[in-house]
């Protein structure tokens, strides 16, 4: 009996140890599985973030491409022949605008400082130095001063007349090419309105051919008409902004020329009186 009870107790002890080891293994496996699941979830989130970023970049690229494609489509839909004329007016008008802006920007100088140095040379009797300063300085202000200094030995009236005449020539040079800009400003909406009229005629021709007033037929002609008008007005407004900027620079240079001419005549008068 003692041997049997000892055997039973040993068996129960072995069974409990086996159960304990089984539970421990099961807990380890569950912990490992939970860690694996968390790693899988992190990997899935990373993949989703990458996909989201890629989709955002693709969306931005598609949006940019969509704008250019839409602009190209509208350009073609607006009757490529007339739209090409409107685009040509824009290109030529911008070319003249850029040329004038560059020329006027290079013609600008610090007129007050220039005239102060010139008056100092004239008052000191350094006429050749004053002429050299005018020759080496760009712009219409220096040019009209040089013309006045060339006739410094003549009367004040002759010097004033020479400065005024040469000032008129310089003013004409400043405004050179502006007439072409105004031409393209007027042409662009006119071409757009011409496209509008042609679009309406196309719509009525299609209605006549179909023998029925269909919204699709009318919309096609009206679409051409409105697109050409819109592009023509956009070109005209763009060129008008540049043109007004150019006029402002011309007015500024003209006022500088007038002030410099008056200052030059005063300096020459003082020089003659001192002489």
C-alpha cells in the first residue's frame, strides 16, 4: 500500500510539472505571437504611410499635369487657328515690353548726384572734365547735358534751344516701340471677338445642317466663342499692365531730363557770369 500511494503521488507530481511546463510554453508562445502581431501591425502602418505619401505626390503631380493638359485642351477647343494668332500677339507684345523695360532700366541713373558733380566741374572751370563725365555716363540725362556743354561758348538762348531739341529726340527714343505694344493690346481682344463671331456662325451652320436646335450643337459653338474671347482679354490685360509700367518709367526719365536741363542752364549761366 505504501508503494502504491508513493507511486500515485509521484505520478501526480509529474503530471503537475508537465502541466506547469505546458502552461509556461503556452504563455511564451502567446507572448511571441503578440510581439509578432505588433511587428506586423507596425509594418502594415509603415506600408500604409508610404502608400499615402506616394498617393499624395502622385495627386500633386496629376494636378499639375491636369492644369497644363486642361490649358492645352482649352487652347485647342478655342479654334487653334485664332488661338495661335492670340498667342502670337502675346509673344510679340511681351518681346517689345521686355525690350523697353531693359532699355529704360539701363537709362536710369542717379540724376541728382550726376548733376551735382557736373555743376562742381563747371563752376571750377573744368569743362573738358564735365564733357568726359557726360560721355562716360549712359542715359538721356547725360546726353542732353553733353549737347549743352558742346555749345557752352554760345549764348544761353542757343544752348537752351539745343538742349530742348535734343531732349525731344531723347524722349522719342524712350517711347520707341510703344506703338507696337498698343497695337497688340488692341489686337488681342479683337482677335478674341473675331473668334466669338466665327464660333457663333459655326453654331448656326451646325444647327442648319442638323435641322434642329440641339443644346449640344449650340454649346459647341458657344464654347469656341467664349474661349477665344477669354484668352484675348487675358492677353490684352497682361500687355496693358506692362505698358503702364513702361509709361511710368518714361515719365520718370522725362522729369529727370527736364530737371537736369534746368540745372545745367543755371550752372552754365553762373559760369558765364563768373567768367
